[in-house]
């Protein structure tokens, strides 16, 4: 599923439920006095809330405000390059390939759309110039034959290459301070090796909503949230990072049992 398609589903559902969506604005200050949180927004508005949820991703400002510099994203040493193509009929499932220096894959997104990814080791996390991205991605794919090799030459549009250094963060538990709680990547961003980051973020929301519906003081709500989320998020975060390390060190592993275990685990009730 493409990010755009997921966003459309989420925005439509949130709007239907009456959520107020405001873009281009962020939080300036948070003042938690124990009974509520006074929030000053960058557009000058002030509001008071019983609960503030930091869902602002890997570089979360909410996390930085409450946990400070002690909890910061870490570059794992690996990056991922992605490029969209018209889907080939044979790409009807995720295909992954091991090359001499890198791992690549093809992922179907829609009837007529698929993307290619390749991971690479990028010591020092260098800044990549947009104009150079197609040539650099093609370089990372050197040595691949088959379908990957065939498609390599079609990587020509600098704006079409999505380059992401893989950065991770795992906020020490508990993921709440006072009346503020973190969910998703703000709390636990990992590498995409198991493709579970967005899944974990969505599960966080469901569990937090269930715990809020059960009622009781916020302390109880947060305790229920942590108890149900910590083990699974930790497992996904650590296992994903481990796979990335094996890739970077060119350790030849069989991913099937790891993926099977992940699928079995995430199929369990939360
Ligand atoms: C290369 C790559 C491939 C991936 N593939 C997969 C996959 O196949 N499957 C999967 O499940 N996951 C995948 N992930 C992980 C997934 O993208 C994340 O885990 C997921 O997007 C986390 O959702 P989130 O809502 O917590 O954070 P985000 O999606 O990062 O959303 C955070 C939101 O907060 C906003 N924001 C940020 N700062 C502020 C601020 N100061 N004020 C207001 N708003 C702010 C941002 O604009 C953004 O809209 C992948 C990640 C990468 C890097």
C-alpha cells in the first residue's frame, strides 16, 4: 500500500469522525500542571487538554521537549534507496535479492505500480545531491542481474529517487511523562527490514484508544498501554536492527524463519 493511499484512508476516517485537522502548525510550548496541559501553538493559539499524544515521528518535537537530548535518533550505518516503476505482472509479491554488496527488492503497490529498493552501507551518513541520486542508486545496484539488472537503467529521474538514511530511536520506558504520551516512531522508530513500523504505530493507537475507553485514571491507562505495547515493539525494533546489521556485515542468513516468527507474533492478539 502506498503512503498516499494510507493517508487518504486515515484522513477520510478522521474527518468523518469529526476530528479537527490543521496543517502547517506545531506545538511551541507544553505546560503540564498535573490537572491538564496548556499548549501554545506556533500560530499563537492556546488550548488546554487532558491528554497530549506525541505522534510526530522519528524527530519528534514532543519527545525532545520532555526527554531532551538524552533520547536522539541514531544512524545505523545503512541507507535505503527507492524508485517506482510500472508493475511487471510477475511482481505479485515482495521479492528480495542478495547482491555482491547490497540487498535489493521489488514490492508491488497497486495493479500498475511497484517500487524497487536497495540498501547500502553509507559510512558517515553523507549528504546526497539530488541531481546525483539516479547515478548513485544505479551504482549501488551494480552486479545485480535478472529483473533488477534490467530495471536499473530506467532509474533516471532525480525527483523519483527516495533516499533515506536509516535512523532509529527507542525511548526508554515508560513512553509517558505526566499527561503526555508518545506513540509510533516518536516512541520507537526502527529500520524497515521487517516492514512493521507503520503497523506498530497503528497498533499503538488502537491499544491507547482501548485503554482510554476502559476508563480510570491516566496512570492506569498508560500502564495498560505500556504493558501491551512494550514487548512487541521491542521485539520488532531489535529484530529489524539485527537484520540490518547482518546485511551490513554480509552475514548470509535465511530470512524465512525470522519473517515467519514475526508474522506469527504480530498475528497474536495484543
Ligand atoms: C525506507 C522506509 C521504508 C518503510 N517501510 C515500511 C513498511 O513497508 N511497512 C511499515 O509498516 N512501515 C514502514 N516504514 C516505517 C514507517 O514509515 C513508520 O514507522 C511510520 O511512518 C511511523 O508512523 P508515525 O505516524 O509514528 O510517524 P510518521 O509517519 O513519521 O508521521 C509523523 C507526522 O508528524 C508530523 N510532524 C513531525 N514533526 C512535527 C512537529 N514538530 N509538529 C507537528 N507535526 C509534526 C510529520 O509531518 C508527519 O506527518 C518504513 C520506513 C522507512 C524509512
